[in-house]
């Protein structure tokens, strides 16, 4: 892609994030994005085709930013995939749920469809690391079923979280959600509890405030 094309694509991407932040997913039309970007609609469809493709990229970039932030830290234990996922999840949800506009966008996406398609690749790799770390034997079919159970449980939890305005803290929800698959896989519960607690403790102590989910 030529430099000008890269600049145009990046411009549309950043404007999309700003529109989503200010208006939410549902009220933001492709027309709104290209108007704000002062770009022909044909370029939007050329680079992204749909709003959902941008959403997929936003989530992927967000995960990667947090992962990079954690990788830059010299903290013992972060190489354990369960501990690392707990720390990443804490930062992930802390930045989303403590910002009204981020919360709205996250909820609208959640209502629209499962996060499986959006976050599936990252989470799949994370859970495969669990299997490798603990030398587990599991069929591909079982693995995929665990993914469906995990994503389905997470979605139902958060629909309830938003509808009933649950008072669960970030620590409580991360401890709950990040413990689903390790326990399904049969990893020692005491070990899982210790790793989750440590991951949350690390996340509470690090500064990843330079990371943004949408536009702020």
C-alpha cells in the first residue's frame, strides 16, 4: 500500500474511533465517518468494506496495545498465561467500564453479537497457551466447545451486568471470568486462584493509561 493510501486508511480508522466514541456504534453511519473524515465513501468501502471490520480492528489493536504494555514490564510471573491473561483482562475492562462512552460502545457491540468473532483469535491463542503450559491433552472439538462456553458465559454475564447495573468491581469480574476456562480444563483450583489474584494485583499497580480503546 502506498504511503498516501496508508495515511488515508489510518485517517478513516481514527475518525471512525472518534465517531464511535462520541455517538456510539448504533448511531454512527458510514456516511457520518466519511463526512467527518472528508473522504469519499468509496475509499471507506475499499479499505474496510463494513463498520464491523473496523470494530474487529479496534478490538484487535486494543488487545495488542495492552499486551505490549505488559511485555514492557519486568515483573516476575507474567510469563504464566493464566496470570498474564488476568492482568490483561483487568486493564482491558478497567479502561472500558470506567468510561461512559466506552461502556456504551462495548454494550452496543455485545447486544449486537457475540464477541467470539471479534476477540476469538486472541483468546484462542491465550487458551492454547494454557494447554501448553500445563501439558494438557484435549481434542480440538473439546477446545472449541470450551471457547463457546466461555464466550457465551461472558456475554450473558455482561448483558446482566449492564441491564441490572451490577456493582461487581473490576477485580471481581476478572476473577470470575478469567477463571472459567482454567477450571474447565481441570487445572488445580488453588493454583488458578493464586495466579488470578497475582495477575489482578499486578494490573492494579501498573500504569497503562496511555492506552485508549476508542478516541479520548
